[in-house]
C-alpha cells in the first residue's frame, strides 16, 4: 500500500519506518524543505540521531505528490499544525483511512479534540482511527518490543490499522473508546511534565509513584466527563502510556519539566533543549481553563499550570499539593 505520513517528527518518523519495514510504500511529508533534504540526502532524522532513514522510504514537501493515489494517511504533525488538513482535502478520495498520532487539544470555538477537527474538515473523505500507547519513539525506531491501542468508532478501520501496524516487535490492540484513548494520550503529557519536575528536585520514587497514580485519576475524571469508559484508562493508552512517559528521560515533556524546575523560565528551557514547545505545556493551559470552567478537580494539572505560566516555584507547587485537605482516595 501507499501510505503518507504527514509530519517528520520523531514519532511520525518511527511509525513511518515501522510501516516501511512491514513492506509498504511510505512517503514522509514535511512543510519544512530542509527536513525533507535531511531525510533524502543524509538519510537521517534530526529528532532520532543514529536512526537511518530506510532507502525504501521517500520524502517530499509537496502535499499533491504525497497524497497522489494514497491508500492511507498517518497524521503526525503537532496539534497547532493540524490545519494542514484543509489543504489535503482536494487530493483525497472518499473514505481514505486516516490514523491520528497527534496528541493535543485544539481549543477553538468549533473543536476541542483533534479527532473532532479531522471529522469536521475532511468528513466522508476519511475514516479515522487514533493510535496511542506506551510508545517512546526512539525505542520503536530501534525495533524494541512495544504494544499500542488503535481506537475507532468504525471497527473495520480499527482492524485495518491494527493489521497495517502490527509487526514482530509492535503489537496493536483495537478499541471502540475513541474519546478514552484520545484523552489518555493527551493528558499524560501534562503529568509527565510534573514527573520531570519532581525528578529534578530529587523527590524520590515514592513521590513519582504517587504522582502517576493520582495523575491517572485526574486523566480518568476528564475522560469520564466526555463519556469515556473508565477501564480504558487501566489499559495501554491510559496507565501504560502514562508510566512510559513519566519515567523516561526520552520524553520531551519529562525533559521540559526536569529543566524547568532548575531554570524557572520556559523560554530558556526550550532554547536549551533546542526543540519546540511540547504538547504537555500547551495542554496544561487549555485543560486548566477547561477544568475551572466545568468544575473538574485537577490539582496536579493546576500545579503544572502554576509553575509553567505563573512562575510558581516547583517546591511551592509540591507543598501546595501535599497540604490539600485530607480526604478519601476515591
């Protein structure tokens, strides 16, 4: 099959490489011509040093070339850039399977979730699914064993991508709980920022374990608000993804939290790490405002927001969490 991956970041590249290794004709697309040049000439991805761009893969900055006769599309751009889909519509035939890798929120008057935006912009031109799980891009790119969840309201679409992505080192499960899988993949990034902060402050593994447990509870609260099934958060796209992102220094959200605890200034941290603002930072702002408006209790999210946007010291944010009114766990 001809498959186009929109976005040349670490995760998009890792999934594109996986699909190529599964025998498919993969085209990587980026709006940045320099990224395409790097892939085609140096045969490498800036975001994944040491990982070779396979000769069987191709790359382009032309949407028309990328989508010509395509059998499936993988959306891997970060959430602020999903509006590229408005330019894709003329090149897509009806009901093209589209797999969403993007893990972020839209926060517009018309859409809140990326899946909502895709459905509104492309409608019947695509049949959508979402992939989410404990899938650190460098490990997948190195063919280390991993599992994931592919969710779709259309069972055939979920199975289509399950078969497309599964390999000897990558195992995919299906789900019909689209909103639950989407919420888990989005909000774990905020908790990972907090985890990086706590690691930087030397808070210990007891604290990290407590953070992951209580963070999962906050994620489930948001998910249930949108009608998700609570058991979804006990699976790969919930606790699985949360644990992987919170304990790995390969996670960009973890790295930002780690360095933010030391520097205290987001702009300085992003310049130091030399990458664009990760999804967890942007999501913290959006979900904090949403939770306040809808009276959803998210103390960890609020603490991350206060550090990132109100310049509250990490130790003060942690002290605030520990001093909250005592209550039952559930």
